[in-house]
C-alpha cells in the first residue's frame, strides 16, 4: 500500500490534467519516514496537495514495483529527500533514475531536499554517498548489467545534485 490524500480534491492541481498526483515523495524510510517526510507529507495534505508516498507496505524486491513507477510517471512534481542513507538503497536510486527520466521526458518538476547531507556529496558521490557507491560497486562483481545500473545511478545523482533545492541547516 501507499499513502495518498486528497485524491478527489477539487482544489488539487492534478484533478483535470494528465497528472494523477501533484507530488511524488522519494525518501529513505529509515532516515526520514517518521520525521521530516512525515511533517512534509502532513503540510502537503493541509495544503490540499495530492501527494504520493510509499508507506512502507509496498512489496519489496530487487526491482522497483510497478505501482511506484506509475506513481512517479503520474506525478507533476517530485520531491527527493536526500538523506544520509538514501544512496545505500537500490530502491531509492532506482526511483531517482525514473524521476530524472520523467523530468527530461515529461517535464516533471524536481525539487531536491538535502537533509543532513551536503549537495556536493550527492552531486559528486563523496562522503557518505561515496561510501555507499563503494559498497554498490563491490557487490556488483563483474556483471555488466549491474555496472550499467550503477552508472545510471551516478548520472541521476549528478543531475539532481545540480538542481536548486532546499538545504535545511540544524539549529545552532
């Protein structure tokens, strides 16, 4: 299952268009599901914005689920919450690749949030993002298909890391 709200809301900008959702939220559940993303989702709901988020009940597997792919393709905007463990997740990285494809092919607007990570870590796959990619590469062996996927992830991160977004700073 996934969480959506306001699917029949007349004020929703997606109600009379090619878009099923106003916003798709991409995030690493263990980092932000019960904190930042929960607050963001609640704020979108209060603003009558029809948002899709994986509520953690969708079936997991090696490949991203068809339901998630359809939700990404059917969303006018995507908000990507880059957090410390986002790049550890193949699922998150596959979502990101699809989001960046939709930006290029469908005109989807993409807005990154750099939550407790620096934009340069995302863009350059350095720091904790660099460590995550070392692990992905170590686990890819010599299989060409897996190496190609890692390059797709890197390209999507570079592109998303160059977008203007929100970089909340911890209170001093």
